[in-house]
C-alpha cells in the first residue's frame, strides 16, 4: 500500500516552507562598484544546446543559467533558498504553489511572470525534451496554472513532497512569448536573438572559441540592480592543462571546471592565483547497462564491483581529496539520510573470479566489456585506466572508450555502452535522486533498472512528508541499490576552483555545476 500524506502534514509543510523561504534582501549598497571589466572564464566544451530545456552539459548550464532563472537556488550547506520564487508550499495534498517576485524582467522589457513558469512546466510535460532532468521530476504533476501574475499552482496526480523544491531548483524558466511561437520546446534551437532574465545575455558565439555575454539590467541580486561586471566571456580550451596555462598567463580569470587533484597543491602555491574549496554534492560512479548481456546477471555485476580498488583510486588519483560513500548512492554530506551499516564493496579479485565462474565465465569463456567516459574529465580518465588494470587481474577485459564530452553525452543518451563512467554533479535530495536514477524512465537511469521492490520504496518516499519515514525508505532503497549493484558509487570528491587573485567577491555554492559561476556569484564579482 502506498503511503499518502495527510492534508494536515502537507499544510504544515506549506507553512514551514513559506516561513523559511522569505524573499532574500537586496544586495548591500556597499557591494562591488559597477565597472567596465570583462571576466573571462575557461571551459573545455562548446555549448551543445542554447535551449536550457534540452541542454545537458555543464557548459550549456553555465551559460544558459545566466539567462534563464530558476525559482530556487541553494546555499553552501545544500539548503534551498528563494530566487525567482519568494515562497512556496502546498495548499492541499495535490496542489503545490510558488509565489514569485514581481521585480524581475526579461531583457526585452516584459515581466517574468507566473505565465512563463506555467508555460515552461506544461511544455516540458507535453514535449518531453530529451536530456531534460526536470521531466523526471514532473512525473507526478498533471498540469501547471497561473491564477495570478505572481502565483503558480501545480495540480498533482498524487501527493509528492519533493516536487516544489526540486522542480523549483532544477528547472530553468523560459520566456513564453519567445518559446511558444517556436513550437515544440524539444525542437527549438534557440540559437539567436536571446532574451535574458538573468544578469547577462548571450550576444556573440564563436563556436570552438568563445561565448560572450553582456550585462543586463535591472538584476535585483546585484548592487543597485546592476551586475558589477560588464561582460562575461567563456573561452573554450581543449583540456584542463591548457586552461591552467591560460590562467597562469593571465589569458583567463577563472576556470569553471574543478581542478584535477594533482594540480590543487601546485596552484595553491602559484603566484597570482587563488584556489577556492567548493562543497561537493555529487559522486563518481560506474553503471552497468542491464539491457546488454551478461550485465543483467547479478553475479557478473558483483564480480565487476569487487574488481575495483576503490581506496587506491581515492588515494592515488584523487590525492586523498575524496571520501567513500560506502558504495551507497547517498553521499556522507547528507548526514540525515546516511546509513552507516552499508559498507563499500570489497576489492577482492579472487571473489570476482569465483562470481564469474558461477556466472559461467572463465579462461575458456572470457568476459569482455566496453566502458565509455569523457576525455575532458581528467579524473575519470585516470581512474578508468586503474579500473581496467585491476579488472584484468580478475580475468575481465575492459575496453576503454574515451571520447569528447558531446559524443559521450550522445552515447549515454542512446544507451550505447556496457559500462558508463562519470559523475553526478548535484545530489541535493535523496528521494528525487533515487527517482531520477532508478525508476523506469528516470532521466539518468543508466543501468536501466526496473525493480518492483525498489520502485515501491522510492514511490513511498516521494509521497510521505514524515521525515523519519522518508529516511527509512531511502536507506532501504540505498541498500537495495548497493546489494544488487544497480549503481557502483565510488566516492564523493571535494572540489577546488582556481581564479586570478585580482578577482574577488565570488559566492561559493556547492557542486561543480554552481561553484563560483552561479549567476548571483558572477553578478557580484569584483576586480581589484
């Protein structure tokens, strides 16, 4: 039987959310002065999609996030904070709401309204844009409406205690008057004549070279409603090493992606460079495609899990800048949900051989698999080689397929891999993450798992507002994931971002996706 939260419980949640989510105060007048300065940021990939409802890469998110606001943001401790929405909650078990600020405008002068938010949600539901994380978070949403210019209401198919904060945090709001005439949001390229409600608007694109964004006013999260920096330029480099050289030479002011662990100490002592520590909210993992034989066999997945030297990866590749999750999909930073009884897979090649033999593999029938990863991800590229070498000791051949990030994303979306190696940038809510990663049709269900017992646990966790019950359900789900190797979660990495010491007043937010390149951070940055 599914757990249904009572109206009283949801009403209490609504009151708590409304009280906690009071509108943020305007920036202090003593903030950085407006200047004609240009902040140049290094990235390793081009934009794939200028439509934020389609884009799925970090560079896409960094650039489109400066134009298309989210209703909520997040602080350094992982707590949701108001942004476009000033408060939010539930009016009854199947009706959720956001109340919006009334002082945000698109760069063409039209106000950002509840109609824009409702349109964005309904368009995602109708058009199902590929790679859109929000679509998976809207599974329990029937429709959105705008009863007033500043109020958005969601009609739910069933109670879902996560929808307000998760959709509010993850979804970029797009302008209805621009996107609706273009037809399907799943097909709209949005590759020119941009309109922005953020601190900056994209104006010039030189593919393979740079992306230039210019200041937009008014922007209520900057001093005197004006971003302090005149222009933001994202410059494309082939890899992190050339990014670092460009930073040292003064060609760029900030590296958007996190530093390889081996470079952290070097840059911490480099003249003219400052290294900021950014809280990690994600994890590195390998998933085994259960649609491809023999990976549907639990013993094969267990053999693969026991053929990985996790501690060596964290100490050698990560230079000790990572911690174990206990092979659980709930990282230790989320202390309220962690189950300390869940233990990491033991590195034991003899056990791997035994499990392979039980699955029918051995010297006369060797196991050979391919593993895809992004060459732009320097850390994954390094540990992929260790995984290959250790697997060979267990009699498993892993053929490494490193590729450029855009090809990697395309192959991931198409399920063209045996093993996927990569990172999940923000795991801000265990229930939502479980739904996206392990429910059938989940946007990042790269194992293609469909376990009825796991599905029931996740669905119950979505529907209850009882925190103790939600914790129990998530812990049970995490144990199922771990025991059945539906995901091989390897570590949570501490992140480090480098920038010129001539720049300051950045706001640090958790994860590589936000870090120092969050819109509020860049809108308040100052140059000495």
